[in-house]
C-alpha cells in the first residue's frame, strides 16, 4: 500500500522555519517552540523561536522590498490576492484542520473563519484599482492641488490566537494589496494558521521576496522589538487592552501609526417585556460561542428584576447542557441547539 503524501498545508507538514525575504530559514540560534492542541493538550508541531536578530532581518527585507512593491502595477497586486483566494478554497480542509489543532475550534468555527478570511481577501483584491487620487481647488490663484493615495510603507501585524486566520488576513491582505510590505508576528499559541500558513499561501501565489515576512516567537522576548521597530510605519495589533496599551506606546516612540483592536466588556440587556427564551438563546450564543473566546462576546447580563429568576434558571439549564470535549469530536458544536418548546 502506497504511503499517503503529507500535504504541505497540513498539521503534519514542515513548519520549523521562519519566512524572511522569500526564504525559509531557521531562527538565529536554532531554538524552537512546541505547539500544543488546546483541546487535547497534545504536542502537534514545532515552530521557530525567533530572536531580535531574526526580527531585524525581517524588517530589513520588508524595507528593501517596499519601494519596488508599491510601484508594482495594480493588476499584478490584484492577481496575487486573487490567487490567495483560490488557494484558500483549494486547501480549505487542511486549513480547517489546522484551526482545530491550534485554536481548539470546532469545525463550524473553522468554516466560519475560512469564510471570513476569504471575504477579506476578496475585498482586498479590489483595493489596488481603488487607490485613486483627485484634483482639488487651491486657495492660491492659478494653482491646483493633486491628492494621491500612496502605500504607508512597512506594516507590522501582530495577530491573536482566538481567530488567527481571519484576523491575520484582515490586516495582511489589504496591506499587501495597497502596496505595503508586511512583517507578521502571530500569537505564540497559533503560529502556523496565524502566521506560517500565510507565508506558504502568498509564496505559492507568487508574492515577491520580502513583501511578506513571518517571524514566530514569544511576545515576552521579541514583542517589544516587533512593536517598536524603527522600520515599521504602521502597527496593527489585535489582543487585550493591557497589551494593546504597551504596543501602542512602543509604536508611538517611532511615530508609527497604531491600529488597535482591543478587548471589550459587552452587555446583554433583558427587559421586563423580553421573550425570555429568545433572550436565553442570544445569551448562550453570545457568551459561549467558541468557548467565549471572542472579543465581542457577552460579558455581562443586565436583567430586569421582574424576569431575573426565570432568566437565570433557564440560562443555567442551557449552560449546563452545553457539550464539552475535544474540538475533533464531531458531536461538539459551537453551542447547544435551542430546546424544543
């Protein structure tokens, strides 16, 4: 019986190298990080543990490639993003499996993430032809002002672990489409689907060397260098408010533009006239979808005293009925289905 070939996009593929200046290379000192499946606690992969030397190399490559990349024709940039979109569909099963192994997401979460990432790539593919300037009147006689849209330069993307695929794509694809180069630092827990996967996708799509560079490593060791690198012009960060404050302050030291998506504390309001069953349905989904690991999840339930007891009783009953288990178990869903009345 022939040995089944391992997909280069699967969890069993080779993920032990950084992607810098169009090359797959070991970290400076050859150190690695073990990646664990959060739903089984099993070791699933080994990725590079980058150093500040590696970070510097990534930014050097991005800075060197940026001038030529921003002058690349809109059609060329559009074609590459469109090819990434094709590859997302081609390798959809491997990517959904990666999300299950790294992020502990059930299949529905993986499918949703893939759908969002595809939408983001499709929208980004329209950007190269939409970067139009304009002529506007001047206050000086016989003069006119010409307004042009230009790439910002080198964009730093620091992506999170809860939705690593679509939240990385949301920043990476538009930045590249608009003529910027990127240094992507994924979360330590999801370095493959949030980082190295992107290197593989864009490399296969034909992206020139240096336009996208991916460094995996611990934020405690390279985070400040990534957020505060002098070659960075924009820092896009998704994560907690406390870390976001630090990232934004570090970026500001170089006058880099900070684009932050931080944590929330969202309320679910249940009035006295509310349909309690519908309110509980919304509460269960809003609080427990993807194990509650969503920045816009419900954190507070504000319930009118007239319906408080009924609401608490029904919400508790539904919460206790939620299935628990490995993300690889097909019987485990995003949330339990609504009980029949």
